[in-house]
C-alpha cells in the first residue's frame, strides 16, 4: 500500500519564498548520471569578458559559470559519499504550504547524526544544505535510492532555532514510500515501528544561492550605482580625485585627521592610500571605487584598520567584507583593538561596531577579544536587559521606590503577620544589594552594547556616576530619612529618573528586534561578502571596504556592491597572491575565479601601492619582489639591520631560508582525494622537536607555523605532533592550510609541499649538488660562491633560470669583454631588464700553480649592483698587488679569453707563462679535490 501526503490549500495563504529558486530547480533537474558527468556543461560556459555593455550583460555572464561550479561541488560530494553525515528520520509530514507539483515542503524530525566513518562529530543540518533522502545510509552512488526513486534531493529551507533537529525541506520529488519502509524495534514488552529513511548531507548552497540572487536583482528597487561603475573600461574607477572636489577644495583633509594619521607612524604609501580613500568618501559628485595594492608584509591590515578607525571617527556607516571568516576576524580584531584604545569611557562606543556571521564556522568561542562586538553575544546580553519584569527599566523603578520610601516597599512585599517576613533592615539590605548588583551589571551592558545613537555619552556618564553613588551608599543611608545634609540618596534618585527619561527604547525588545537595532545603528560592520546579503533590508550604508579583495570571486562581490545607499567602495588586496578557490575546471577556464580587483587592474585602473615590507628578511623578500612586483617593494629599515637575521638552529643550512630535498618521500592519498607525504611529515616533526629543544634549553620564545597546500598533509602533521607542545608557554606550533594561515605571522614558517614539479629546478639542483655543469667546450673553471647559490634559489621562473645558465655557459667559454686596462675587477652581465650577474676573474692555487678562474658572486637586481660592488671591494683589499694584477691579466686567442696560470714560485710579472695549455679547452669546472680560496663553493667536473 502506498501513501502520498496531501494537504488542503488554504485561501489567501502567503507563499513561502525560496531565494535562488531558479538555481535550486536546475540542481533538482539533474539525474545521477548528470551529476556524475564532469563534462555536463562543457561547451556551454562562455568565458567571462573583461568589459560589459550593460549591467544585464554583466550579470548574465556569471550565470552559467555559477551553475557549473554548483554542479562541481555536488559531484565532489558524491566522491566522498561514504563519509557524508547521515541523519535518521523520526517523522516526516507535509508542511502547511505543501502544494504539488512544485512546492513540495515537508516538516522533518531528525533522530541523531552519524558519520559513516567517524561516527559523527556533532554536525547538524543548516539552512540551504542540499541533502539526499535515502532508504539506507549510503556507501556508494547506488545507495542513493528512496523507494522507487533512484535519486531524491531536498533543500533545507528552515531550521528550528530552539530544536535544530526539527527542519523544513523542499523536495525535488514527492516523497512516496511503502509500508516496508517501517522498521520494527522492540521496546520494553511492546513493539515500536519507526521510519527507515535517512537525510544525507551533500553540500551547502548558501553562498551560491546568495550569488544567484545578486545576479538577478530587483529591476525596480536595486542599487546598481557601483555595478554600473565597474562596467567601464576607462580609468575612472580608480582614477585621481574628483575634479569638482578639487575645484571647490572639498578634497582637502582637515588638519586633525592628518595629525591622527601621523600618530600611527605610517609610511608615506600607507598614509597616501588612506587619504585618497577618505577624500573619495567625502565626494558627493560621483561614485568611487579605490584599489589598494598590498603585497605581503606591507602593512595591508594595519592600513585597513587605520582607515576604518578614521571612518569610525567620522561617523561614516561602513561595511567591511572579506572572502573568508579568517580574514574577517583578523581585520575586525585589529580595528576593535584600535577603537578600544581610543575610547574614553570604558567600553562605551563599541556598540557602534558589529561583527556577525556563523558562530561555529567563525569559531568565535576561541576569540575572546571579539566577544563584545559579536552580534549573537551582544543580543543575548541585551536581551536580559530588556525583559519586561527583570530588565533595566524595571530595576531602576524598583531602586527609585526603595530609595524614596523603603518602608512602603517593605510593607507591600509581604502579607501582614507573615512569619517568614525578615526584619526591615535585613529586607532593605538584601533588596538594595541585589538591585545595586543588577543595575551595575545592566548599566555596564547597556553602555558596552547599545549603539551610541540609542545611548548618548551624557546618559552613559550618568550611568557610571550612578553606579559610583550606589557603590558608596550603605544600608543605613537607604533606611535613614533624607535630610538637608544628605543629598547623596536624592541625587541618586534624580539621576535614575533622568536615565529612564533619556532612553527612548521600549521596556521589552525581543532578540530579532535587538538584532535590527544593533545592525541599523552600527557605524562599522564586519562579515563575509556572502553574509552581507543579510543587510539588504537594512539602513543605507555609505562605504564598502573589501579586504583580501583579490581572493573574492567577482560575482560574489556583487552581493555587497548592491547594498542600499552604497556610493563608494575600497578594494584592498593583491592579485599576485591566492586567487578564489574554484572547484570546476570548466568554470575556472571561464574566469569565474577572477576577482573584481584583478579585472579592474587588467583594464588599467590605478591602484595605490603599499611599497614597503616589514615582515621578511631581505634574502627572502628578494624572490617575490623580483618575480611578482617588478622590484617595486622596499625593505623597511627594521628588516635590514643585522639583528633581524635570526638563526634558531645551528648549521649553515638554517639561515633566513632553507630548501630541504626529501628524495625518498612518496606521494599518497589521504583524506578524500587530498595528497600527503609521510616522509615529509616525519621531517617536519623532527625539525619541530629540535626547535622545541632549543626553546626549552635557552628559554627563548619561538612560534612556528607549519603550512601545506593539502588538507590531508595538514591533518597528518597535526596527528603526528598531537598535543606535545600544547602545554609549553614559550613554544607554539600552528599547523594550517595555505588559506587557513591567511594573515598569520610566526617566527618560523615550515612549508610542506608534499610534491614538486622538477622542470624549473633541474639546473638549480645540478648547481647545488656540486656536480658537473655540462657547458659544451667550456675552457674556464667556474667557482660559485654561497651568495650566488642562495640568490639562485629564489629564482623559480624557469625562463630566468635558463637565462642564468646561458650566461654562465657563455662566459665559461671565454666570451666576455677583453679589457686588460680596466681598473674595475667586477664584471656585470645582464640577465633581463631587472637582474644582473656579478662575477670576477680570481686566482686559486692548484698543485704547483696559481690558476685564473671565474668567480660568480651574485644574481641580484640591477639597482643593487653598486652596493654589492662596494662590499666586494672590501674583500679584494686583502689581496696583494701581484694577485690583483694577475686577476686583471687578459690573455686572448682570437675572440676568446683563455685562463692563465703561474708557477707557485714565480712572483714577478715577467714570469707569466704565455703558453696556454690546450688542456684548458677540455676543462669545464673544478673537481671536488681542488683547494679553494676563502672556502668558497665550486662546481667540479
């Protein structure tokens, strides 16, 4: 017997609205075969263009890529189906708005959560989770069966706040099952039947649904001012100051703002970036989008924090977004710290700052520094203050009554002749003590959590003064009848009455009302770009700041860019760093992962560069500076001093950076389809053990960050080290993925790559292994210094690597300038526009002769050549005059310069042997047994 639930349609019933319903219907339309077909949308997803003719074309260009990305997420979940959390269903019935054939809403009661492999981790279903409804716990695709249906999907569209096991779902098909789906269990003496149906978590569609909604804005009520601005292909978005503002001197910043900026000891580029943004904020003539380019270590977060502090002081309603919770928490923490330091009345003013989002995903319980601004905590704290019977206003009235007429309060509190009635004095003492404690707590909560628009500074001061008066009062003061000399009690009553009159808020406010109160009156708000969708029904926002903007998909940035009232935006990021994560190769090739920041840069929009880095030792910063930033980044004085170079472990290899070859490691699959390398795990554990030993013996504080691009490797390292360092106060270890470490700083960073591609590093490996360099027909021996090897390690670009090898091959064959009259010992060969190779002719002793060799000193930026030469001059000052003359001596055969040699006993110039042995033509480089001067590294044949 089959059963199909039906409900009667009620007249004039309000229909439930599912945001992104079109996207959900597309997902519901896929069969199992469609989901498993990774090429389902191949050829149907066009590349997103760089420029657009209209906002309609702009939004449409993202539609198919986001569908494909949703498809890829669902396909990925199928590949890990065995570990998917499964929920046993206790009861399922049609919801009140159940209406076939489309609105198939069901109310579901879940039993427990179980994880098919780990026996559950407390996971609960959340809003917009996509689930499969099945007969059994699935272990493979064939198990995704529900009765006669091979595949039945549902979207969680409601979760009961008080009981999260009560959910509402929208099903893709009617849920039909036979009586055989009832399983029988013995319970006591009786027999109980229960459903044998499971809800299996697949993926969460929240972000993609919000993106979809942003891509289909209300044609009448949407704010498209900034969207229209980013369609442009000229430089107006990130251009100079507004012409009208310049003509009217409206872009001139007040002196007190510039003075405030100087107090933070910003460098010129940071200060300039902030001033340009503040100028744009004041512009009333046009909408502006400013770009701040923040390479690693250039103080991007500090710049952002100071900018936000100034917007806060200017009472500018600002939303700060980021792609991830980690990035949001980082900037929010910095701003809260800055604001707290500037407050003059305890925590009063923090009520104007709100951080909101998913408490569990943010792991907010671990961020005590953000408790005071997190919306959920704030609402819980304020809720107790606005209860009708025990809230702040009720307690103020009770305190006024107690101070005014304590005997009347005592009389009304008890029935006459009540034997349990305490004495008048004890009653007053107990009542006064409790009210004083409650009011002190409630006044502090109101000052800390209410926005300043609802609680003025004058009222906050009165609350503090009242708390001081109540703290100083004794029971005898309350009992005693007020006289002319005793004004303290009377002052307290007057201030309490004034406080009540000054706050125009209801006696009772529910949690939803408190959320709206906090969000609508805040000046600084922090959330992920996706969560900003919650603000679309809020009060207008003036400025949007997107941190880590280069990691945010452009279609996702469309969510906050359409917020009501928004006129200006600041994008802060670095397109050279991590891009947005895209699961689908098809969507990635269509440029779905490209950020708005990157596209505007490609179109030539001006970006304000933060040009001084404070984090890395210069020998580390040289690589990213050269490879990605065109040598535009300066090393701050603080990182150039000798004291900045720290060595935590003994040995030459542990300098500012080290590359450790792990030849015997084997790449293998870990969790899911992620990779891990157990040999690297053991090596990381060994290095950590040595660092811990150094810290323990020396008493030195050391913080270590371990990073890997693979989740399985992160898990394997965490499992290996366990909790062995958790109890140490001076030695801390943080193991995270690349994006999980975003914004973090530690004394030492260990990167476990798991695997590597050798193509760009083959020649470098040959150099570092001290083996033969196969320069064909080379006639000069080549001596490589440690400085050269280290500088070469920073070259990852295979093309530059090849150019270096080509230059070495050329000069080792004697093809360099024949100028014996030059006073300069140093030679310079250009590698490319920004790099130069520095080398000299030097002398070594081999057996009974002195021999000319090529000494390779550095590969470095052309701008640093003069500085390097000054350092080398000090080195060559130790050479004798004869030795210098021998270094300068040039012997040529046609167009080729050949090396010279002199007998050890000969010290005179006329003893030079002009007969150059032909055996030099067979020599490539020095052999390992050769003695070298200054203990330099050499490459041997």
